[in-house]
C-alpha cells in the first residue's frame, strides 16, 4: 500500500517537474521594478525619485505590466525608450570600467589581507592563551587561603 | 621590513584611488570641441549616426539631408524651455522647407509616446529622430536641453545655441546658411 502511494507520488512529481521548469515567470509589480531602475533626469533610483519624469516612468512601467510583461521584459522596454542609462549600470566605456574594477580590487585586497593577517592573529592569540594561566592565577599560600576562607565565611553571614 | 610594507601598500592604494578619481573627473568634463571651433570661425563637421525615426519606421541620419541646410534641435517632452522654443522652430521649419532644408529634432531620454504627444500638442511638422543611447547627444557635447546646431548644406556646424533659441539667433544663423 505504502509502496503504491510512493510510486504514485513519484509519478506525480515527474509529471509536474517539467511544467514547473517551463512555467512562465510570475508577473512583476511596480515596486519590484522601480528599485532596479533609474529616474533618467533625477539621477536617483526610481523608487526614491519624486518628479514629473519619475511619474512618467512609473506610468510607463505600469502600462508594460498591464500588458502582462515580465520584469526582464519591462526593463528591456525601458531601455528601448529611455536608453541604457535607465538601468543605472556603467556602460563599459572609458572611465566606467573603474566601477567594476575598483570594487573587485578592494575585495581581492581584503581577502589578501585576511589571508595574511588571520594566521598572525591566531598565532598571537595561541601564545596569549598558553601564557594566560600562569599570569592570571598565582598560587595561594596556606595562610592566604585560610584568610580567604575566613573572609568569604564572614561575608556569607 | 614587513612591518613597513603595510602602510606603504596602503599609501600606494590611496594614491591610486585619488589618481583614478582625478582622471574620472577630468575625463567627464564638458565636450566643447564644436563650440571652440565655431567660436574661432571654423565650420567643423557635424557628428552623425543613424537613428530611429520618431513615430515612423526605419532609421535616418544627417547624411539623408546632405546638400540642404539643417537646424538640428535636441529636445524632450519633459523639457520646459523646449515648449517655449517649439513655435519658433516650427516657423523656422516653414522658412527652411521653402529652400529645401529642414529642422531635424532629436529626442533625448524621452519615451516615444511622450515625444509624440509633444509633437501633436505643438503641431510640429518637422521630423524627429530618437537618440535612445544618447551617443549623438554625447558627440555634440549636449548636457542640458534644449540645444540647437545649425548645419550648412555640406553637413558642417555653423552656429550653436545651448539653451532655448531666440528669433534673433535663428534669423542670423539661417541667413548664414543661405535661408
């Protein structure tokens, strides 16, 4: 009985899998698009832009969404109307390469720094750990231990 | 030695970043090539590239108007001064058309439905192209709209007006190109 149920479940999954894989992407929304595109006049992201041009771009996006377009298609339509600058990504020519190269170099430098510094920190903290007990807990003499016990007993009262 | 290397690398990295910043600022300066040439009395060749026609099919470029004077005007529906100068450009179009020339609009960062609504509103009869990539505007050093360039029949820039055109500017510039 259980075996049959398992076979039925697997068969159902096998049938559903291709349908899920090729299912049309979900329809997008204005907030989903406007935080990824620019107001071409304001020079800010559309979701924080407050101008007549920003409102025009929002109306354009809503009209495209109403046509049933996906997010990628809406962005494509925006580029066709307003140019690639609407995406707010560097165009790749001249100085724009720096926008890609500089962050990559910074990340590489940070990784290099960590690779260089982490073993040093670990060595240093290892040395401190082994030295710590001798520094932190000096041995008590019998007289000092007795006095300590008496003090604790007095405070407990 | 190793201890001294870290601050040295940090200083070099900071210097490289500052150098990059300076280069970026310098390379993004205004393109005044055409203005400088025209102010010296020269007639530099007008930058050209094929662009899609607003509200029409196919592409067109300045080369299609070679042999005729052209008033090239960068505009957009969102540009307030463009509304002021639209009637002046339309009357210049009538004058140019009589001599075989034309005003040629170029829209910049404007959606075509908005541009077409602008054309209908101001009853513009001259053609406009769509500079979607902004590359033509860049070649003309356009940074703010409207901007107007008067070209002679050989496709050379004879007059430039960065800002809304006046009747005086158009009269003088059109006379210079024989209109």
